[in-house]
C-alpha cells in the first residue's frame, strides 16, 4: 500500500549552506563512529518547521562536554587532529542564519543525534 502523498513543504534556504550544514554533521558522525557502526539521516515535519536528524552509534558525548560542542576551535581532546573544531559552530551558524536552530542529544555508549530545524515558509 502506498503512503499518502507528502504535503507541499517549502523551506526558504540557501541550498549550498544547508548542504554544508548536513555535510558537517554527517562528516562528524562518520568521523566518530567506529567501524561496523551506523550513521542515519532522517527528516520530518513538526508544527511549522522541518526537522532533520543525523544520528550515529558512536561512543556518545559526555554531558560536561556538550555545552562546548558549538564553541569555535574547541575539541574534546586537544590531541585530536581530525579537524579544526569549526564544523559544528559553522553548522549552528547556518541553522541560525535561516531562522532555525541546532542541538544535540547523546547517550554515552549509544551514540549521538544532531538535530536541526528550520521554519516552513507559507
């Protein structure tokens, strides 16, 4: 049985910047998910916004580090040279520039989910 046709959804956005946001989130998920792990991307409508989630089965992010995740140049381990610590701050800036938001949920040992939401255009 076919599902009903999805509603006509319009989000006014800069396509290149939103692709950069998604690329940053997926890149981080792949970077921190061990071999054999899983990265998933999903989206849904909630009230008057489009929500997109990038989730992984990585090690999770300790609660005391989550407040700093979106700080420029911050990395959980100073010796970690897998990036500059700019991907998440840039992603958050892109979401906010579109009137949206970006946040994280994480459980140690189970992985993390980064969510961003952008308002729908009527």
